[in-house]
C-alpha cells in the first residue's frame, strides 16, 4: 500500500471520533446541530431549495475533505516538532490524559509517585477506561534486586534500600490493581522490570508523551517535563529506548512468585506458586500449602524443580529453623517485599551445594 494512501488517515479520523469527549464539547455539538436543522427548516420555502441545498452541501463536503486530508496533516506535521515544557510532572493531569487514551499508554521510570496513595486511584480509573477502549498499557520499572538500584540510590544521595522499598510499594499497588480488573482489561495491562538504568523517563498517552531525564540529586518527576509527539525525533528516540528495555525485561510475576514443582520419589509430583526472597545469594520460599505438603512427606524423598532456578536438576529442600537468626532475617526481608508475614521458610539448595 502506498504511503500516501488515505486509509490510515481515515482510521485515525475514526479513532478520533470514537475518543470520549468532554461534556462541554458534546453540548456545543448538539447546539450547532439544532441550529443547522432550524436554518434548513426555515429555508425550505426558498426558490430552488433543493438545488441550493445540494450545491451548499457539496461545497461543504469538499471543504471537509480538504481540511481532513490536506490542512489537518500539515498542522499535525507542524505540531510534531513542537516541544512544550512542564515545570514538573503533574500526575493528576497525566491520569486525565490516560482516561481518554484509545491506543497506547506507557510508563518508564525507576519508580513513580503516580502509583502512590495520593494519585494511584485516579490513574487506575484512567487505565481501566483506556483498556475498555482497547488501549494497551505497558509499565516498566527498575528491578528492585538489580545493581542499577544501587547506582540510582547514589545519584539521589539516598540508600539503595530506600529506592528498593519505593519500587516494591509500586509493585504491590500494581499487583492489587491487576487483580481487580476483568479478564479482558488484565490482558491489556503489562508490568515488567528492567535491570538496566533507563536514563530517561517516559509517560505516554496515545501519540503524545512526557519525557524527562534521570538527574543527579533530584527525582525525575520534580524536574522539567518535555511534552512531545511520539513521532518527533525526541519522542522516537525515547520510544526506541523503551522498546529495547522492554525486550530485555522480565514480567512482574517473576519477581513476586516462583513456580516450583515438588517431586516425591514414591508419590508423584505437585506444582506450587510460592512467594520468595533472596538472602546472601540463597533462595528461600514460603507458602502455607507448600509447608503442609512437605509435612505429609519425607524430606529425603522430596526434590524441587523450576525453570527459573539457578543450576539444573533437582534442588534440595532445607527447612529453616524458626528460632534461628536467619529466620528473623528472612521475616524482615519478606515483610519488606510483600508487606506480609510468613511462618516458615524453605531453602532451595542447588545440586552443586548439596552435601553428601
């Protein structure tokens, strides 16, 4: 199909017409329609009414065609290169833009106050409306366990543990929101984690976006935001960066839950989805159903398998002493990650560390 084909423009026009309008715009549209109908009714007694009506309607249609396919694209092309500055990131204003989105919503940041208690509910109403219109929502945050968190903490003059806690608060909020969505909306919402510092931030709605940079000593949302068109040079650059990080990222579910299969030498196998924490490069899982299953079987006949575990083959299950210092440390890490408590922890020890 030729690049000059009017079909894409027609599709954009139809999408624009389907975009929700403010009540004021609808009121003006209704008043104009009523006024046009009255004028046509009053003119019905004129001589050559049908000929005059046909001539005027034909002229108006030509004007509409010229406006849509000639003047409109010229204005849009001129606006694409325009950059509008915002003194800071207005989370409420961004949420309002998300509400009317029909194609794409993207967020790229280390963590974001837009998912905090003050702004999250308004944003989530916007996301729910956007997914109802068929928009795809992609949220990309920094992996709390990545080295990039330590680097960002140094840039901000804060402890990396503080940055990590802020990211995990965002993830818990997003996880609770995702569970409230219906199946169709949930499929359109994706939350992923990247392990590389993005260097930039992105808040996109349809064909517009707010772009900023990760600066030293200040959160990105506190600095100047550049509002640009997605197809502008700056917008295209940030979109490319987002796509690169998205391809290398992992789903949020892989940070919050671990799929583990326990195999009994005499009694088959069973799959579990467990919460987990890392301490000193060791992996510990927790789960009431998992512990109950282990209590009904002999530990020396149980082994654990998972596609995401380090090493290959069976992992040994080691129950952590609930009166040990390690258990208290695990409870602290678990509470920071999930804002919840766990009664028992089980270490998954790789084959290379299994002791004879």
